[in-house]
């Protein structure tokens, strides 16, 4: 299984990345929305772990772009956003 971790907090990104690799997964990381989309458009992933608060391109915009190109890929959203509207919007995609 190939997983893309999209998280701008370096320590959290590396911790998730290391844990998944130790469990036998193939993992790549992006630290901003632009890099995440660049990787998504050239690679095939089975799962994306996506933070919504990202530099350059917001995570919600990344999510929308991914869904326009692939409505089957599994996505886990990590976020500190607490507004109900943000949570509902994320589930809509």
C-alpha cells in the first residue's frame, strides 16, 4: 500500500511517516499543498493522510482537486479546525 502524508508540521509528518514505514507501508511526504498536488498528479496512492491547514494551497483546496481527479482514493483528514462548517465541507468531498 502506498500512502501520501500531507502535513506541514515536520515532526508530526516524520513521526507518521516513520510509523507507517515500520509497519511495512510505502510512504511519501509533502509539507505543503502545492507539493501534495504535484505528487498526487504523478503518483498513484492508495491512501492520503491530509492536513487542512497547509501553506501555499489550503488543504480543503487540495481535497477538492484530488476529488475532481479521483473520487475513489481514500483520504483521512487531520485537522485542528473546529468549526462545524469546516467539518461538513470536508465530508462533502
